[in-house]
């Protein structure tokens, strides 16, 4: 006896309905049409109320009503059906196909291993046709090939067991087929990520995999409720689901739809506790603008942007993506730069006495001439490297290069002082002092020839360990300066405990001097406060004589900025130093004449 509910369940479980066209099936329908010499062939799946075409040749629409459809009879009886002339058939003459001008039909069943008829592999013509038993047998063989392809698709791991949804490989295949059969119309695809990697790891550690599987099943059900029959989801990673929007949907409409999904997911208790669902989406033109893998990569980028947004939904930004890709190249190529003598170099920006213009020190700055990106700004690459595993090698390279340069100048009779930047990571290195002392001994540089610059925010990260390290280094004769003063979050109570000698007022305050009285009072107060705590004061970013004169009047000790000098390579720095010393000598001679 025909069990329709079991047959429908078998069809639904295969998740073939409303999926993308597939070349693996299309080549079989083309073969059928060519073998019979007829214009129309199809792989027709019998749904509750419709015949849906997984593959088709010679027809534009994707489905027809199930009522009086010969393929429905094939699926129900699990036997071939041949209609040699619709006009002469009392039942099918006024059917949808008969009224559309079809005169011939031959269909054979698509049978599952358990004997359920999913639909039919059929061939149709617009004229009466006499079909032989041999042709029907060949069509049955080709129908078996269709079922082999369906079973192969399942056995190749195209379904994710935890959710029952098609997986990433099926999505890649469907997107590839979409690109092959593209009509030039843009489509929208979305990626839902339930949790960040750290959140997922915590869930596994605390509640185990079975809880996560239950959560995934619930998400699959919620997505099905929202997507309906027009689309279906793919389970592309442990906590990620992708889905395509119906054609002709605008980005604004789709964003509202995504917001409804976020609301539904957030209503689940476990999401509020352990996860933060986010959705990234993008628009693409199949076969024209992206390769399949690039679509998924771009979606991952959009999801990361969504995590940083209040709505937890983000449209793919090519500008943001370019920046992320560039940062990846920077981080990937930096280890090679450390070994390549042609890429990394030091430049030196002088600091002068605010009153007499005499040389006091120079800040060591790093430059990177990347082989393909060209000159990369320190403001771009240093934050990327300091957030990576290469922060320690970065500081090691800069310190060694600076000490090597000081050793060279010392050997030539020029004994000067340099200021080197440290990062917050360096304050957490237990062997930093030991390594530093080894390098100082290696190059024969005295401790009083170097000064380390640290931002006040870096000094606040771990007060106990930071203070211990700073005190040990200060005891050995090394000076410290508080860089970018005024931009961090340190308290006065903490500042007075720091074993620093110098405060460097951030350039943003210096550039505001021209704005008015309040800005000048602020800088004057910062200088006075620093002096009262025993610090020398350096003004950064001095770009005009007016700023220099005003800062000198306020009692600022040293100046640094483009008005003094741009950062210079070692040869240009020596030339500047020679000219500056000559100017200072002439200045003194004039004063004491």
C-alpha cells in the first residue's frame, strides 16, 4: 500500500527541494533529451501539492501543480507511465501539461533503497511519439544514475549530522552550480555565527558537546521557521549557518529579516548566557564578481564586523575587508622582514633644549619598506605586530639595531643618547632585563645612553609587575619617559609612583595651542604638574616657531617635532647634528660676546 506521508518524509529528508540547479543532474537530463530526440526532459520531484524540477531541459518554469501530473502517478505507483498522445488520453488531456501543448510523456520512477518514489525522470514532446520497451529500459537505467547521484551526494558527507542541514561542501557545490547557471541577477547571501571561538570553547568545556548539538538543532529549527519553503540553511561550521535570500529581495528588506532572526535567537536563554549571535551578509552576482571560496571568505569578514556593531548585523564592507587583508599581509610578512636587511631600518627624530636649541636626545623610530606594499607607516604596522606573537621580536630588533648604531657612533667619538619605545608586552617579559644587559654588554653601550619610552596606558596594565621591572631598570641607570602623556587613564596617585624621569606631552595638546586660551592653560597646567612631580617635560609634535616660543615661555624643557626636524636616517642625522652644534656654538658666542 502506498504510504504518502512516509514518501514525503523520505523526500524532505534528502533536502533536494528548492535547491540550486546542479550540473551533476543537468548532464543526465540533457542526455535523456538527446537520446530520445525530444525537446523536453526533467528530473521531477513529487511534493505535497506540486511537481518541482530539480533539473530540466526545454522548459522555463520550475514547478507545476501536482494535480493530474503524470510524474505524480509515477511516484505514487513506483512504475513507469507512458502517454503516447495526450489528446487521446481521457484523464490527462485537460491536465496542465495537456493544456500547455504537450502530446507525449514517458516517465520512470526515482526509487529510494526503501522503495519510496521521489518523483520521475521524464521526457516529453509536443507531438505524439511511439516509445519502445528498450527506450523505457534505458530511461530506467538513467533514473538509477540519478538516484546514484543523490545517494553519492549524501554519502560524501554533504549533510551535517548534528543539524540535518547541508554542509559547507554542499553550499560550495550549489554556489558553483549557481555561477554556471547564472542569469545575471544579483543575490544576497548571509552567514550566521552563534558564538565567538572563545565562547564556543567555554561551552564545550562547561556543558559538553551534547548541549552544543542541542543548541544547533534548535537553531536549525528557528532558521527553518524564518526561511520557510523559499530557502534553506547550510550548516557550514560548528556554530555557523549560511542561507541565500530569495531573488529580487533588497538589502534593506533582508536586513529587517535578519533582525527578526537575531531577535528569535536572542530570546533563547542559553544564547543570553553563552553566545552572541551575529550575522554578516553580502550581495554578489553569480559567475561575475566572485569565486565561490571568496564569497565565504567575505562573509566571514562581514560577521566579524557584525560582532563589533550594536545590531549584530553587518553588510560586507570592501573597504574594511581590504584593511583586514592588508593587516594579514603585514603580520604574515613581518617575520621575513626581521631577517631581511633591506626591509627594516631606523630613523632618528631629535629632541632639543627648549631654551637654547641644544641637542638633548633623539627618538628611535622604525621604518618598513615592504617588497610589495612599499613604505608601510609605523602607525599602521606596529599596532598589528604588537597584537601578535611578534611583539617581542619587534622590540628585540629595534633595541639591537639602536645599540648597534650607538656602538658605531661611540667608536667614532660621538657619544649621544637615544630614546627607544617599549610596548606593554615588554613589561610582562620576565627575562627582559637579562636580555637587555646582555645586549648592552655585547655592544659596549652604557645604560645612561638609552631612555625607554612607555605610554601611561601601558604602565597601567599590570601595576605590580610593571613597577618591579621599571624599578630594576632604573636602578641600573636607565631612564624612562611617559609617552603620549594626557591620553591614557592613569591617576595622579599612580603617576607619582612611577620611576620615570621625563613626561612627553602628546602632540594632540600641542596642536590645539592655537585654538585659544583654555587650550594653552591646559598645557601650562600639565607642564607645571609634571615639574611639581619631578619630571622633565618634552613637547611632541611641535611644528611652528610660534608653538616653540610659547612652550619655552611656559617652561617646557625639550621640544620634538617637524619644526625641529623630521625623522632622519643615520647619515642625515649626523649632518643635522653637525649643523645644529655649529648653530648652538654660534648662539653661545653671541650671548657671551
